[in-house]
C-alpha cells in the first residue's frame, strides 16, 4: 500500500510529501511573497515571506492521502480485457445470426 498522487504511487508518506513540496512555487503569483515548502512525515510546512517587510508566516499543510493499491490497477486491466473479449464474442454471434438469416 502507498499513497497516490498525480498518477504515481509513493511507498511512504514522507515520499508523498516530498513530491508535493517539490511542486511548491517559490514566488507567489503577484510577487509579493517568497514561498518555501518543507516536507516531513506528518505534514508540509509552508512558509511565506513578505518581500517588503521580510516577515515570515508559516502554515501547516496536511495533504489528503489517497490509498494506492497496485492490485486495484491490475483488476481494472483484467476487467477491461474481459469487456473487450465480450464485445468480440457478441460481434461474432451477430455475424453468425446474419449469415443464418441470409442463407434462408
């Protein structure tokens, strides 16, 4: 079991937090703050420093943890394969019924 984030599974919470923190912007969109994200095993500490006053405020961010089960992805693939087989069998049956109708 692991944590799912942007199409990837991360085996530990720390790895998940590191990945999320790596996507943290370094400057706010308006340029008023410098932003720094520090990951730990329990949370991500988001610090923003006002570029005018140099006052830093910190906020704890705990991202949602979505369970990543590799077997679930395998099951989805198997279900899709059976669905494709069912479509082909249905198409073949319809073709055979059409052939029987035409031959009469």
